[in-house]
């Protein structure tokens, strides 16, 4: 098949071009018949005329055999049909069966329905089913709760659907049958003799039902509670007095649909308290606080031998009094932890600047005064943002309010491409103009966040700085994340702010993570003032958590108001976790070699940690210390890790030792020096052991969540589908017809036309010669014999 594009709207081609090779032979045969095999009295002129006519007829026949066609865009009604993917997994058993009703309503509108069953029992490969049934410009209706338990995610399926311009609509009815399930959250590893907090949560769908929760630790009941509503969370504390693996089992008794998820099992590996070294030139309460949680040695300086310790805590100590800093540096590089706590004798007042100790820290010393930076505000003006444009503008104006006047700020709008709205100029001179330009932004066009990120980078040019993207995230994250990563490599940080009626936080978090920045909700933009010196930081008090995704700060509540801060600024590439209300850095972390380092620069006037040692703030100190300690079993031998898992899902067994474990099942493989790993997949729920170490296998993931999954909203938005109810089968049919219609390229076969023209020419030629015979102007055979 060959084709040639004559204009933007017209292409011509041949479906069987090989037939053209017949023409030279056919032309030679016609020539031979007229000039070699014929006789008569025809003149040379008559012979040439007849040869030309017969050659034209042969050419038209050959052209017809070659299959000529044209392609032109036309408005067509299409062939509307609906592919109905019907989720038959167990999690949908709590909702009514609607497949028959939907099919009948759709077919009543004259639209064909192809029903495809998806999943069964505890298997829900919904993403795979969507991907397998995609067709170019097609339409799929998914009757499902969207709870994917295996295969590709709905986000991955949405990316494929967009690539072929297919839409995925969703019917996800609310559950009507009562169902309850139980889970337990808490530490996977714990220190001997240290109190640990656990939370048993009963969740579910449907109406209220009497539920009794019991929790046992190592077979001994520690909790019993009855209630009717869900969700309900019951917290409890427990202290383990022996090493080894311990079990926590939660069980519910309720009249509901499934019994498979009425028991949840959890294991806790209890190890000796990690050994810490506490170094300080003074006496502070933090030492006693650490002693309640860890095995702590105290020293006035770092010794040469740090091998017994997991981490070193240095509090309010001048650099020249720390001790063997070179050995400390080796210790951290090899995987040890370091927690440096400030005070009146440390950091800028302790001679840290330029010292070997300072080189390990996630902060630079004596540079706490905020300096100006370059910022480009990138605002989503695409069609997906149109309904929430008022929210987008409000968020962009709020972000602008948080930027201090000392910064230089520019503005970019983007949909499928980026638009320069305002150059990077001092905010003190163009704040009002930028506010006006933000208010006058108008929405329209497709969404390409990558175009906005690149546009922000182009506006910055060769300057370092930050790009703040305000968007609803209605796009795939891959290309935008790659663009953000490239900017990060040249010192440009990408921050994202989620704003709009429907926000795809997954995309925005991915882009921010790739760009070395953070994701903020529109309601959290005041935290930007701490980073960039705007209104949110002026006159602030107390402490503010900047990143709640970190292990250190997740779930932490801060009420203390330390009176002093050391004069530092956070290094690029470090994790800036907590700041003072006035914008001064309080807590930062980073990786140094194989080790972990944290700095706490907020303290009381007398050098103590003041209110940070009291609950709930003390959790921040515990989490930070645990962060620098890392794995409390990294010095141990034998089995050092078997995470709990679910039925049908593998877990990894980690063994440390000089020799491979002498067992055939599971089979261990060497993954490093004195480190071996094996994989096990339980077939039934319960507690299992490998070489004396236990792990839990819980009920399948299918029974761990019910009702419409949040990912369905993203699937609909990213593919241009619709959300329908069970009663809207006729509306689904009309939507399918609308999707099938439109301007599409239509191929027209013209095989008949050359044949018709050839017949007309042949008839005309024969008729002409017959007419000449009647006029006796030639012989009956035209002069040819």
C-alpha cells in the first residue's frame, strides 16, 4: 500500500501497487498487435490514434486492479458500542449486581454492549483488564470499585488509554452490605524494655453493626472493646521484656459479609537497646531522656573506638572539644549515625564554621540570614483547570503573598505549552503587577505539566532558583518528573502546589520529588513563607513542620516555643523538616556516606531543649534519634528481617552471617558480603517461622478495602471519561454515540471508476469506428487486417 498526501485534508493511494508492474508488458502487447501483427490500409495517423486509445484503456484497467483510494476527514456517526468491564472480585460483593440492568439500558438505545468479566474471588487485575481492552478512539465503561490487587495500577492503565485517545468511564455503586475488617499499626522492630504504641483499627462499609474487638500480645489479651460505628481506632501501649519475635493479634466479632478479614496478625522483632554515645561539655536533661530509651554511654569527647555504637549524639559542644572528629567522620561514612543538638556553645558560637565536623552536617553555619532567590511561579491554565480556575488563582495569589520582597519573581502560564507572562524581576517592584496578571489568567487547552516546568526553567535561564507549579495535577507525571529532575541537576528546585476541584496529588508529589522540592496543598501555602521569607514567616512563633512525609515528622505534633536558634541555613540536598515560626531552621537531616546525620538548632535560653522533652513534642526527638540509629540489627547475625506480608504476596527473608544458611526451603542467595536473602510466599493466613524467626501472613488484599477507590477519579479525569450511576445506562449509550461520532479520516475505494472510464473510452472508440464505416471513410476493420 502506498499513499501520497496532496493537501492537509486529502491523501491518495493504491492498495495493490504491484499491479502497476503489469502496465509495461500490456503496453508492449498492444503495440505488437497494432504494428507487428496487424495488416490493412490504415494510415500511420490512424494507427497512432488507435494505439493511444487502446493504451489508455489498458492503463485504466491496470489502475483499477491497483486499487486506487482516497482518504479525507469527514463528519461520521461512527459505530457506537460499549465495552463493559464487570468486576467480579469479592470486594464488589458488598454492592448490588448491576451488570444486567446496565447492559439492557444501553442496548435499549441501540448501542451494542460487549461484556468482559474481570477478576474473581480475591483477584482484582482491574488495571490489566482496562489496558487489554483499549482501542484507538474507543470507549470503556468500568463497573468496579477500582480496588486493584495485582497487575498494573489504574494510573498506568490511564497512561495507556491517553496514548490511544481512549476514554474510560466508571460506574462504582456505593456498598449496601455491611462489612468490617481489622488492621494493626505499630513498630516492626522495638527495643527491649521500651514502651511502644500500637493502634488497632476497625474499618468498613455499610450500616452500623455491633462489633467486639479483642487484641492479644503473645496470646495474652490486652484489649477488649465493643462499638457499632466504623472506622474506630483503639490505641494501646505495650513494653516487651524479652528479645526475639513477638506477636500482636487483633480479632473482631461482627455480623458482616466476610469472615476472612476478621483477624489481623502482626509481628514485632524485639532487640537489645541500640548503644549510643552521648557527648557533651555540659549536663542536660536530654541525656536522661535518651537513657530511658537506649543503652547510652556518656563521654566529654569522641573516642577513637566507636565500634560498639549505633549513633553518636553531640549536644552543645564546641568543635574543638568534640574529640576525634576524623574517627567520627569515618564512623558516619561507614553507616553510623550522628545527631548534633545545638545550644549557646555550638554551631556559630562553637567554631563549627570551616571545621571537619561542619562538613558532615546538613546545615551551613553562620548563614542563617535569609538571602534573596529567583522564583518562577508557574500556573496551570489548561482546560482541566477551568472549573477550578478561581481556586487556582486564589492559590497562586496566596503563594505570591508568601514570597518576600527580597526575591526576584517571574510568572508563566501553561496548558499544552508554556506562555511567558512576566519576566523575573524584583518582587518589591512588581508585586501588584503580578497580582493583576494572575487575576486576568484565562483557562483553556490540554494539560502538559512538563511544558510548564520547562517553561519555568527557560524563564530562569542560567540562574539558580525555584519553580513553584500551581496545578490540579491533571496529567501523567512521567515527562514532567523527568523535566523537573533535569532542572534539579542544575540547581533549580521544583515545588508543586495542589489547587483545583479535583487534585491528582500522586502526579504533583512525583514531580516535586523528582525536582528536589516538596508538595504543598493549597491550604498549606503559608509554609512557603518560611522557605521564601513572606508574610507567613513574619513574627512567627513556635515550630512548624515543613514536610510531614518524612519518617521523622509524620504524625508529630509540636507545641513548644524554643527561645533560641543557632544561626544556620539548610544545605541544598538536605531534608528541611522543621522551622521556627519566623523562618529560622530548626531540624534538618541528610545522608552522609552510608550514615545518617541530623541537626537540631532550636533550644531553650539556657541551652536545654525546654518543651521539646515533654509530650507530644518529645516524639520528634525520639523519631530523630531512631532515624540516625537506622537499623537496630545492622550489627547482628542470623535472621535480621522478615517483613509481615499477605496471603499470595512474597516477603523477603534477610540473613547475615559468614556462610549461607543450611536450609533448602527457602533457598537463600548471596546479595552482599555476609548477607543472604530468600523469598517466601504464604498460601494461608497465620504465623510462620524461618530459622526460628517468625512473620505474619494476613488476609488477602482483596478484603482490606471496600467501596470506590480514590484512583477512579484520576482514571476518569486523565482519560476524558465520565462518572455514571447505575440508573444512567441510557446516558452511557448517548455518551458512547457521542464519542464514536466526530470528524474522522474516511477511506473511499475508487476501483470502480477507472473500469467505468475504460468502458466509456472503449465504447466511444468502437462507436466512432462503426460510424466511419457507415460513412465509407474506412474499411470495416478500420484498415487493419
